C-alpha cells in the first residue's frame, strides 16, 4: 500500500500546487497528532537511549547524557538476536508468500465467477481475526506440545525421532509467525489479483508461452504491488514481534528475538537506555531494509 | 489557589493536587515553547534525577475511612458470589471500606507501573500492596515505603519468629508478611514414578528436554546454589558462588536438558506434559493437583529449598497509613489467617493459625506446605538481600541465559 502511493506519484505528472490555508487547517489535526504521539515519544526514546547510569543511583536510575556507547554495547551483546529477528521475519515472509499466493489467486481469479464462494473464502481468511491473536498462539502451543495428538502420531509413524519436539524450537517460532501474518499477506495479494485482467494471460498463451512462463512474465509482474505491500505488512511486524518467540508462547531460550530482549531490558533489568537503543536500532534497520527493498523491487518495471 | 474540597477518589485527588501545583509553570511553558518541548520537559522531570528521597504523605485516616489494597490474583478467600468474606467482616468490625484491587500480576511490571509516582512521593492509588521479599527490599532501600507504627498492630506478636528479622527489613519496621511459599522441585508421578530428591536429579539424562525452571532468578538460582552447598540466606556468598551456579544453569540450558524457563505459565507446560519435572512453587502444585487430577508431587530438595514471602507494605504517598495498619492487624488474628490459608493454600506467617485451622479442616492443618513444622522450615532458606549493583549484575547474568545468545 505504501508502495502504491509511491508508484502513483512517480507515474503521474506533477499537478500544479496551490497554497491554500484551508488545506493547511485541515491538516492541522493530523500534524498535531503526529507531533504529539509520534515525534515526542521518538525524541524521548532517542534521549533515553543516550542516558548513562546515575553514579550513586540504584537499579534503574539513569541520568541524561550523551552516552552513545550504549549502541555499541547492545550491538555487541545482542547481535545474534538482531540477526535472528530479521532471519525469522524473512523466513516467515517467504513462507507466508508461498502459502498466500495460491489462496489469493484462487479467491481473486478462479473464484471470480462465483461471488458467493469468493466472499465465503474471504471471510475464512479474515475469520482468525475474530479471536485474539494471543489466544490463537496459545492454542498452537497446545497443538504442538509434546503429548499432543500431532506430535505423538508423527512419532508413532516414525516420521519424527522419539525424543524430538516442536515446542520451544525455531521451527515453532517461524511457524507461529507465518501463521499469524498470513492474512496480512493474503489480503493485499487478493486485492491486486482480483483486478488482474485475464485477457493478458490469454494473450500470453496466444504467443506460445507455456503456463509457467505466462505466470512468471505476466501474472507475477502484474501482482507486484500486492506482493510488495503484503511482504512489507508481514516483514515489518514480524521482525518486531515478541509474542511468538516469547518463552511463554512458542519460543525457548534459543529463539529469543529483539522484541524479547527489549522487553527483558525494559521490565526486568530496568536498563531503559539499552531497551531504547535496541528499539531505535530495530526501527532504523527496518527503515533501511524496507527502503532498499522498495527501491529494488523497482517502480520502473512495475507499471 | 481555590479552596474547594478535594474529590474522594485517590487517583483523581492526586491528579488535582498535581495540576494545582503545576498550573503556573505549565502556563509559562506553553507560552514559551511548543507542545513537543513541554512534553519533553515533562518526560525529563518524571524519569530524571530521583536522588532525593520522597517524603511520606500526611495521614487522613481519622476522617477518611477507606482503604485501597493492591494484591495478586487468587490470593484471598473468595466466596461463590465473588465477595471476600474476611474483608466483609473487617468492614463490619472497623467501618473501613476496602477497595480490594487485583492489580499485581508480576513484581516487575507492577513496579514499572508505579515507580515514577513513588519517586515523586505521589499516591499510587494503593494504600497497601503485597509484593515479594526482593521487591520489598528494593522499595525499602529506595525509601518508597512508610514506617509501620507497631502500636497500631498489636497482633504483630503473632508473627512467626523465623520471619521477624529478614535481612532487608530488620525488626519489620516497613513490611509484614502476607503469605509465603516454598520453591522446590516437582514431578509428574505417572511419567517419573521414581520421584526426585535433589536438584541434581533434574539433570538426569532420561529427563532431557522435559525439565523446566522458573524465570524468577532467586528461586532457580537459589535452589542451584543450595545444591552447590551455599547458604543463600547468609551474607557470606558473592560473585564466585553465583557464577558457579550460573555455569550449572548455562550448561543445562545449552545441552538441552532444560528446554524452557518460565514465569507463572510453567503450569501450562506441566499440564500439557511438555515438562515432566521442574523447579516450581509449592502452592501452585496443591492447586494444580486439585484442578487436573492428583498427578504431581512437590518436594523440598534435600539440599534445601527457597522460602519467599509476599509482604504488606505501605507506599510512601498513601494518606491512609493507619487504615492500612488496622487491616494488617486484622489479618494477623489467627482465626482470620487460618480462613485465608485454607483458601489460598500458601504458608501463613501467623502463629496460632494452625490451631485455628483444625476447626476448619483437620487435614489442612497437617499439610506441610501450608503449615510447615520446624523440620520443614529448617530446610527452607530465604535468599539474602542484594544491593543495587549486585541485583543489576546478577539479573543481567541470569537474563543472558534466559535470552540465549
């Protein structure tokens, strides 16, 4: 979606700008809102991230300073968690895309002639939102637990080693992330595929392309806006997610992500500067990655 | 400023008082700087500094017969209608209306919620809170509590002698125990019929990947240190002893013996049998057995278990100290304490409650996990108080294992 806006400004000729006090006035609530609820906390966060421990203070007492070493320390201490966060988020995004594309294609293209089926399937995609995401994740924890039907049957069929388990492993965390973000991938994909002009596909076959080539050269490029929007909507929250990887949900001690580190520093260790520095690193890293991605996925070969 | 009487609600009251104080400066700020700058200035005020100790609020208990009590979930006797029978009787006897608030869900998160107000000496909306020893220790160290007037608590004579002089509060000038419990080991009797005796037994290779330990540092580390032969209640141990225990934990997590480290949610893992043996809390196992079939057994390891207490304390900004003391005194009546213990299944600190409990349920009075005898207590140790630097250091080491690398 962010991408769609980006694309249209590039493609359309610049309209002449007129300064209008009314427009400015109408923008005021939005600007005030951003200043109050985005800019102020952001500045406060940056200031906190530079704090130094108070010399005679107790645990959790910090003074304002310019202690930029906080950033070095947290990167040294937590670089595995930073890499792991982006690794898991990337895996979850790829899996979500692989699962969602056929679903979205079916709903948006194949089910076009049957509006009832189409709406029903869309409701099914959205249905999980009716239940809290925490509860759904807890339910998966039960389903994947050691003595659950799934795991015991897999073991009985010798598809799984007798001492193997899912709960608390990276597999479970990536699984949880993928599951939780599939709707965010499916819906943007559906909106672009729903508008896919099938005459292009016919034209492709008329030019002797086989179905795979048509898919690769026609369908995918035409659905690129949906892919970009979906991957962004999945990747960004997945990288910052701390529920799935939490030890209380699907994770274990070796699957902790950046969100969990921030939580521990904030609530248990009362190391607010470290928590703030990590938050800023997370934000900056996502910003850079997304920027590169949007640039690379290219406005030029899209529209 | 105006002399209108302040509203009844403690939080609104504190806000009004704060607003009156801040009026002049706020005007000046708004005139000069933009909204962002003023918000920043506020943020700076609230977290910075904190060196000066806050001073206690004036007591208005004589005119204000109300009390706000913040406590943990399922931690007081409750009847089927959701009333608290002992509290109802307290109100009948003393005329003090108690607002019982299940506001504490975790020591750390509760602390995070109220610490800025405490540092400024403001009313946190609770006149008494029950928190665990180590957190109480921090509050006392930082001057966030009011000194108790033992004259208002004559029943303090019923306090169990073993709990009268903890290292964080000699003579109990600032805190009094509410309920306590043991941390020890437990196991699933169906899957581990042989049972366990020591923490060392948890590292048995047959249990690989099915062992859980608590994310509460003092309980998990305390048990491991006791196993290593360290008396955790004495002030003699330091970094070397702690490091040795951290090494044990690190090794068992790294080799996959311990799969997970959890807080309250460890009970789910016991139920789902992901965990077959664990370091756990005594009261939970009593409840779990009642809820999900008699499958679990709790034991204090032969090398010793930890004993913790949740303690009443009166936050610095509370203007109803005498009311809170009246409440504490009431719960130190043996009959009242027995009634609570019978419901919550934790250890009561009140001497005489056991005799009173015989009248309620003789079997209950025999339960070592609720009414421990001398022998049981002699094998339970209270983790010694840590100073700020130690707490930071040890928690960081412990969290490093919880977070993996």
